C-alpha cells in the first residue's frame, strides 16, 4: 500500500519543451503524485522546432506544415496523465515559441522563448504566487545540455522564485558515470552508440532518487507518449513510429532523432539550486515543511 505522506504538498516543475518533463523528471513526479503531492508541470514552449522521428508525421515540422507544436500538446497531455501531474503552458499554449538549438534562425523570432524578457518572468511569478509550491524543479545554469530554452527556463525560474520568495529549487541532472555504465555493448539495428562527449552528464549530484517499479513504469509510459520525439527500444511499434527496436541491457533504452542509444535510468539525480534539503531523497525534501 502506498503511503499518502505528501498529501497537501505542492510542487512546480518548469520545463522548456514537451518531453523534457518525461525524460528528466517523470519518475520523481510519478512517485510524488502517488504519495499525494500536487505536481504542476509548467511547459514554456510547444517544441515547434523539434525534429520528428518516424515517417508518418514528418511533414509537421517547422519548414513544412509547421503543425508540430499543436500535435505535441496531445503528447504532453498523455505524458502528464501517465505520471499523475497537472500541466499548463507558460502564458498559455503558444505564447512563447521554441527557440531552436544554439545559433538557430528560430532564436531571432521575437516570440522565441529566449527573447521573452520580463514577460516570461512575470507569467511564472504569477503561477508561483497562485501555487505557493514547497518545491520547484528545473534545470541548472547550463540547462542540462546547453539548449538555449533550457537555460532560459533556469533563468526565469530563479528570477521568479526570488520575486515571490520561493526558496527551495532542485536542478534535474544525470550522472555521466551512470549513463556510461548502463550503455549496452551494441545498439539496436539502425541505432548507434554515443561518441565520447555526445551525451550530457555531471560528475556528482546532491540527491539521488531510486525509482520503484511503479515510478519507473510510469516514466517509460510518459516518454512513450512523446512518440514524435523518441523511440523506446522495447520491441513495440506505434502509428507514429512503425519500426520496432530492441536493446539488450540492464534497463530499458530510448533514442531521440539522432538515434543514439540512451538508458532510461532507474535513478533520477538532482543538484540543490536553492534552499536546504531536509533529507537526501528528493521525494522527502518536502517532509517537515509547514503546509
């Protein structure tokens, strides 16, 4: 029986694009919600600049139909349902546009998230004011892997938190050593293994959360929901991705459009961005904080 020991606690996770919540924090969010916490995922863009993996929806991309952002709303909705979280878009769906990777022409769009200025801070501060979260989750100063929108999400989260006096912030990270240890010896057919330095990772974390079977399964389901963005190497096919892939190793594996084989790890790591944790487990960070 699951203990509902976090009933009454509130968490806000700030992410740049649909699928970031699943890849980096879905396991912890699933555990928090199952234990009674109310988790709101704030997504800052629709991920319009994303690439599509799989042939059926290739023409949704920005250079053709430019309909990918709207399609990804449905994927995000399914992902959040899998982990029991609420969701909202910063300023409303489509208010801020995906800025693309560093140096992308998309970053020159005045609606690009990197150009959001104080408007994005004010929108997020209003959410924090309304939610009064005990804990905020986002990325570190480098955005995890350097994406401009991730960096911007970090910036507005900390600025808005200071404005509203929210003090406890965690940064989602993954350990490079763990990722390397879990990488399979061979990639599935059509996929490949990462070259040195291709994957993000840090040397240490402040908090490590081991995912039980429920949280791990929920994380996989959340990631699978983002079918235009990633494949899960478990032998399944979907209407979006008709090619089955199977990876042999100690965990389940996935790939983004670059088809690099990556592990879905059973431990989610965090660094302390602000505040002092009361325990060494992110799912207990809330314990003891007055409601």
